[in-house]
C-alpha cells in the first residue's frame, strides 16, 4: 500500500528529539485524516515517532523510504491535538 503524504518534513541531519518536535509543530498544517511524512536519518526516530503517536492519539501508519533511501515515517492526523 502506497500512502501519499499531504506534507513531507525534511528532518535529515536533525537529532533526537528534533524530528518529533518538527512533527508536533506541523501536525495542524494538515487536515484530520491526512498523512505527514517525516524523513529522518536519526535511528532514534524509529522509536520516538511511533511512541509520540501513541501518546498523542495519532496513527502511526508505518515506514517507507524517501527517494534517497533515508527512512520516512508516516503519521496520519487523527485528532486535533499534538
């Protein structure tokens, strides 16, 4: 299944917790039901982003890769909060 994000955040080069901070900052930039992709090289993002989704009642859709092979974490906005 391919998910087309409404917004892609380029967090390459940012270390924990910056990718999650950027995700939280931009959550309301997309409507409820839309997907945000967070492209991050920091290995901690693989744990931090799903954990943030659980704490903030957002849906962690999964992981794929950006065109350059960097991990891309997909989050669906399910509620107003973040």
